[in-house]
């Protein structure tokens, strides 16, 4: 079992129960390229990984 299959539960005093995964599986496009949180392809250059999303290229 991997960390993407495991989850944890938080019980709040007001009765709300929330279940979360430790890790979410990474999103990929139809070409099996990894996608950033904005669903744009990551850019790889000389050992560096960057987002292709405008304004988030160097975060």
C-alpha cells in the first residue's frame, strides 16, 4: 500500500468529520506528462522543473 492509498480522519468538536489522503496521485495528460496544479505541463530543463503557467514559472 502506498501513501496515495492511505488517508487520515480529523474529528472536530462541532461534529464535522473530514477524511483526507496523505498524498494525492499526480495528474497526467494523455501523453503521460505530469501536470502542475493549474493543469499545465511541467517544463524540465537541465535538472530543473518549472511550471508552464504564466506568473508561476519560478515559484
